[in-house]
C-alpha cells in the first residue's frame, strides 16, 4: 500500500541532517517504499536556509553541506511532489494568518 505524506521543512530537514526523528523521516521518504511525499514549493528556500545556518554555525562542514545540498536537489527534482504556490494557495494562507497566530511561511506550508 502506498501512503501519502506532506512534510513541512522542519520534518524534511531531518532526512538530511541527523536529529531526533530522522530515522522515521528516512523510513517514509525512502524511495523503495513508493510513498507519495509532497512538499510546498517554498520548502526549497527553507531547507537551504536551515542547511546554510548549520554550515555557518559549524555543525555542518562545507563538504557535508555540498553533499547534502546535492542530495536534496536531486530529491526535490525527482522524488517529491512539489505543491506550487499560486494565487489560491496564497489566499488560503492569508485567511489562516487572520484566523490563527501563524508565521507567514507556516501559513503557506499549512495551506499547501
């Protein structure tokens, strides 16, 4: 049976950087499972931001950063179903920030 998952950035980063929960995320994103893994288009920028911060802080070496970025780029282009940010999604995200105390990008992730 194929399962469908939507991963926000904080979950997806666990696939590329060892954190609590990384094993579970790796198990559901393993391409052998055939799972449908969806991410928002903005996740590209958010993951690069998270990885770059780790590189600047020294918890991710320059070489490891390059390898992780290469892997994420390949997965982004070939494995994930990327949900495009369009006008309707932005309208929904706008309503979410009116109703709930969300940060802007969190609202876009939720709307996705």
